[in-house]
């Protein structure tokens, strides 16, 4: 009405455009699916809601991916905000954080690890050198403070932690070995070896510093290898030889002492047995003499002639030796028994004592040799 050209009104609502191109590619036609009074048809509304739902799911998944934190078993996650640690998640499962780049999750391995110190040349208290290699079983404990200390010290690099741990254990070996003699570590007598005590002292040296400086908990410390350099080996062999010689001398002396005791006991027992045997022999001899005297007494009582003859023979045996020569009367006692035979009557001269009471009447005296 005012003579101005007004463009057709724009419709600000979602709709579907179906572009139909002719065979020559010229022109297109717009088919608007509007319901009554410009409303969307049910099919268009359904497609719109589906697309909105898919878009919401995609956005939600993206947000979830940037905010969710999965904590595995044997692991902890440090949540950092603009690079600074703010909290630690130690419980396995699902955790949350602000989307990146505001917050980030740094995983920390809490599993048990083992590190060897390498072969260390250390000196003992008695001035000798030994070669020792120790091992340490360690892990980062599931404690927020220790985890922060570990990450701050080694930047969550287990290899760097192992390198620093080897250096620390090497220094601790030097200090620990200086408190022990070589005989406490290498000895032929198992009762004198104090290797367990050495490991305990080494663990105390390592444990306190690792926990305080690196947030590492020590689970076990042990000696993996113990060797001797050439000079120490020669000194050790010499010492062992001396110890063996001392032991041999002590055992020899002990054997000689026991042998002397055995000989003394045997001599004493022998004297006791000989004395007992002599006593028993004397008793038997006395009993036999007594029994013989009883027998002789009964025999002499039955035959006086036999008594006189035996007494005469005893007297001859006592006064005449193997080289004696005597000339006497044969009818005088006791030599008359030499001419008599058993059963003959005894002469009266033999029964009567001779002059002087000797009972002997020799015709030619003297004894010659």
C-alpha cells in the first residue's frame, strides 16, 4: 500500500527441506511439511527429538569421558588442577574430576617391586674388603601423603625411583658393613654367622630414609650375594686355617685328657679288682688250709706212724738242700725212715730223745758241698 516491496515472512521453526533436482540440475523445490497453523508433523517432531537425544548422548559421553576417572586395583590416581596435586584417589573403582584441561588424573603404580643394589665393594670393621649385593622389595603404600611425596620426588617414574634406591642402598651397605667383622659374615662355624643381624641393620638404614624422602615402604631387605676379593680371600683362608688348627689342638688336648682319665679309671678299677681277687684268694687259701689241717689232724689221729713219717720227711726237706752231703746214722731219727718200710715197728731209739735233747746220734758229722 505504501508502494514498498515487502519480502515474504520468514518462518523460524524447524522443518525438513526436500531438495528435488531436475535432470539438468536446475532449480529445486522446497516441500515444507507443516501441519495446521504451521505446526510440525508427528514424523518431523520424532526425527527432531531423536536427533536431539543423540546429540545429548554424544555431548554427555564426551563430558563423562573428560570427568570420569577409573582407578584400577594396585593403582592410585592423583588429581591435579592446572598441574598442582589437589587430591588422591586410592580406592579402586570410578572417580570424578573436572574436565580437562582444568583437572587431570595421574596414575601411580602401587604394586610390589624389587630392586638390586649391584655388587658393592665395602669394608668390614676389621679392615677387610667384601663384595655384597643386596636387594630391596618395596612399594608405594596406599596413603595420600606417601603418594604425593613419591610423585614429587621421582615424578612417578619407577625407573628413577629404582636408580635412586640403588644409590641409597649402596651407601647403607658401606655404613652397615663397618659395624661387622668378616668372621660375622663368613665363618665355618654356623653359630658365629650374624647375617640375619646384618640384614636387620641394613633394613633400618634404608627404611627410614626411603619412607621420609621418597614415600616408599620397604617390605624386605636381603643379601643376594656375598663374595670376597683376592686379598680378603687369602686372609680369610689363613684365618680359617688358624681357627681349624686351634680347634684341632683343643680337640686333641680334650682327647688326651679323656684318655688319661680313662687310663686312670682303668688302673683304679684294676687295683680294686686285684685287691678284691687277693682278698678272695686269701680267704679261699685260709679256708683250704683250715680244711687241710682238719684232714691232717683226722689222719694223724687214725695213724700216728704216718704222722711221724711225714714229719720226718718234712724235717729232711728243710735241712737238706740239693748240694748237701751228710753222713749220719740211719737208725737215728729222722733218717731211720729211709731204711724202714711202711708197717715196720719203730725202734725204741727212734722214739726216745737222744742225749742233749736233739734226738740225733750221728757217727760222722759235717756237711760238705
